[in-house]
């Protein structure tokens, strides 16, 4: 019996579960996962806008986030491929974590020494490198979380992961802005040096994840279930039929089938045609929040808010309301079930965008900015808690990295693509109409949640 299973089924036992080494490890891995994303989206947008880059060009930068949307393409390699030397030293999951974190530190350092006024294309390439490395790290962490513990510990690991992730986003957002503002000698003038220091400090903080990777234990290998063994037997039979091909080619085709085809075939097998509804829901659930997030910092600059004001408000009220929202979301999911809170989260996430439309009519008002950011983070925490629980319930542990990468990729692909046009939409209309439009995008999501709640997996014969 594991130490988790031996804990009493009491409130005290539920609290002690957060002291489990796996739960603590996910806190630091969550921090490592959440740190890079704003450094190529929100914070980078602030940097580019302060440097005088046009809004439409800045929002095109959001397309580097398509790396998160296509990570399912290389997730099968991470699920099945071992890295020379590193895998023998650290194990399959930790070796990929170590590699992706080293690449993140290198690419963030390179971004720190770039200048949008000198070579914007070079900066874009480095941003792509950060996004690719970050997406790879996310694939491995998701697989590590799913594989390293049983069902009871999964909830605690998800909670600590979200806490670390949100804390990192605050550090990469408010923290980086505050640091750049502190280094800046004259806030009225653009300072490359202040941003350089801020991004170098963020690269150094990635050492948190690197140290965690070296300290934690490799999760036990997942034993294949009967269905997976039957699939492999079919592959062996097929390979015998391809005996006329070179041996390396037949082995590659068999490996490719297991790594690439089986994870997607398993999902379709379990849900049939209804899988399309699930994928449509995943692909649009956070559309209102994601599109708003791409242009939020540009909006703050255009409304006359300084780095100090934005950093202080996000740091204080944003952190508090995010923690409250995530905690409340977890309680509500446990009390009322995933799908009901998934619906409420979608409604709140879209509805709070109207607050930004209202703020656009007020201009520079720090009190109202505080209210808007607080309510937006509260609703985002509730929605995220329900959404993570929903995605985890869809994943087959036999293909943890690939399937979760597919779900999280689909989640970002369409919203990030649309978000790239947000600057042009604001230029053609204004912020009020733009934020109102993002609210309306949430209506189809509510319909999809209602439809998905009536879906049940197809039972294997």
C-alpha cells in the first residue's frame, strides 16, 4: 500500500496529501511550465509596444504560440523515443524535461539580448524557439503528472501544478514588468537595457525547473493493457506481411503505428463520431480569454497605464483572485461535477470580457482596472480548474503524453490563430467593439458544453 492510500479519508488526510513529494514536485514543475508563456505573449507585447512596434505587427507575434497548438505532432516522439545518454542518466521523462529546460534557458537569454528596433525578425525566431521548447516541456510535464501517481494523488498534483503555473505567470507578467520599470531610468523613454535585465532574470528563474528535474524520481514505466497488447500483436502480424521490405523500414512503420496512430485511434474508438464534438469544445473553450490575453497588455499601454500600475495591480489582486478562483473551482467541481462547472466557467470567462469593453470607455482608471483584473482572474481560475479536470478525464494513461498534447494543442490552435488578427480588428473598429465581439464568441462554447455533457464513452466489446 502506498503512502497516499494509507492516509485516512478525513479532512486532515486530504490536507496531508499536499505534502507528498509528487505534489510538491508539481508545484515547481508548474512554475517552470508557466514562466515562458507570457514572456512570448503578454510581456513581450508590452516590450514591443513600448519600443514603438505597430499593434498589428505585435499581434502577429502571437502566432509563435501555434507551437503550443501543433505540439501533438512531436508528442509521439516524446512518448516513445529515448534520448542518447540523457535517457540512461535521467530516465525517459526526466531526460526530455532536462533537454527542453536547457533550450528554454538558452532561447530566453538570446531573446534578452535582441532588440526589436534593430532586428525584429531575429527576435521572432527566438520567440519561436522559446515557444517550441516550452511546448515540449509542457508535453513531458503532463505525461509525468498522469503517469507518476494514482487517482487520489492526481487531484493534489493538479492543484499544486496550477498554483505553481499561476505564480509563474504573475512573475513573468507583473514581476518582469516591475523589474523592467525599476531598472528603467526614465519611464518616458524606451530602454532596451531594462528589458534585457528582466528577461535575463526570467531565464535564470528557469533554473527552478531544471533543479527540480534533477531531484525528482522518474515515474514507473506504464504497463500495457490488454487492448494495447492486442494492437501490438496486429503490428507484428502486419510486419510479417511486409517481410519483403528492409528490416529498418518495417520496424519504423511498426513503431510509427504504435507512437502516432494508436493514441488517436484509441480516442476515436472510445468516442466515435462524438469525438468531433469533444474536439470542437476543447478547441473553443478558452477562445474568449486567449484572444483577450493576446492584446491585453497593448490595451493597457494604449489606455495610459504604466508598467508600475499594471504590475502592482496584477501582482496583488491578480494573484489573490487567481488563487481564490482556482480553489473555488476545485471545490465546485468536487461538489457539482465537471460539466456543470465547465459551463459556468465558460459563461464567466466570456462574460468578464464585457468588463474590458466597459473599461475601454473609461480610459485611465486604476480602480476600475483593479476591479476588472480581479473578476477576470477569478472567473479564469474557476474555468481552468474545470477544464483541466475535463481534459484529464479524457486521457488514456497508455498514451498520456500524446493524447494530452493533442487536447491541449487543440485548445490553443484556433484561438491563437484568430488572436493574430486582433490588432487589425482594433485598428478597424475600437477596443469596445473588439471586447464585445470576444464575449459573443463564448456563446457557441456554451452550446458545445451542453452537447458534450450528454456524451458517454463507447464500451469495448
